[in-house]
């Protein structure tokens, strides 16, 4: 899962980025002002936005307004020290999806983020599936017909990105940005290697990674069912 954190407190932003990555496997991109956040949201793909309201350049209200004006339905979790009832109600009416006042517990932030993304994808249960392949978001495990699928950490990360968007293509660059942002050891050629390994491990399973010319890779159920 890739999120955009829009927060102008560097210490808090660095802590959130490190903690969410370590404990939830979430790739966090950081913007420290509203104008930069708006530009990135207009051109990049994120699963969710964690947004402070008191921002330089363009405040959080303005960021939400511009997102919704261009029909960007990315879930927005507002994270702010402003905790009045009127502020919460107004922000939700403006298009925010959830509201978490500071100070907060990281476990609650993580749980709310996962719930927002599941609802946005129409999946209320903490399992993602494509044919016989299932991913349990609680245990972070893949299974095929109930049997564990042995994967390296990087293969796991790539397959997780694909099953989160099953039926939709992801380009190599999108996978790199969503999964390995800031990892200098991984490049576009490495993505090809991981996909090749995953295809071998999924052979005959009833699910495959298809290549859509000019679009990228797509996880889909295959017509040929495995034994």
C-alpha cells in the first residue's frame, strides 16, 4: 500500500514514515506543504492520503477541495490537532473520509488506514483474493487453496501490490514507486526478475500474472486450473 503523508512537522513525518513502513509494510511518500501535495495527487497514484489541516502554501481544506473537484476519490484521513466537533463535521462534509485528532496511537492510525482502503476497494473483509490465491491482511500471508505460498520478502511485496489491484494493470514503474520507493537496490529490471519468479511459483495454481502491452502486469485468474 502506498500513501501520501501531508504533514509540515518534519519530526512527526519521519517517525510516521519509519513506523508505518516497518510495522505495516506501507510505502509512505511525504509532502510538507499543500501545493506540493496537490501537484503530486494530480499526477501520481496513491491508495490513501494522511492529511494535516494546518499546512503552508495550501491548507488541508484546499487540498481536499481540489481533489474532489477533479473527481479524485482517494481516501483521505485527516490528522490534526484541531479537535472541535464543528471542525470534524465540516471537514467530513468537505470530502474527508475519516478524522483522527493528535495525539494518536499508531495502531489506530494503521487500522483506520487499512479500513479506508478496504472500503474504497469494496472489500470489507481483511482478505484479498484472486481466483484460488488469497492474501490475509491481518497475518500478511498468501495461500493457494489454503496452502501457504513460499515467497521471498521482495516477491511477497510485489505480489501484494498486484493482488491489491487485481484485474487492473500496474506498470513496472508503478510497482517500483508503490513497493520499493527509496530502495536503491531495486530497479525496473529487478521488477522483471521478481515477476518472472512469481510466475514460476504460481504456475498451475489457477492464477497468473499477465502482461498487457503498454500497460504493465495484471494479476488474474487463469482458465487453466491447477491440480
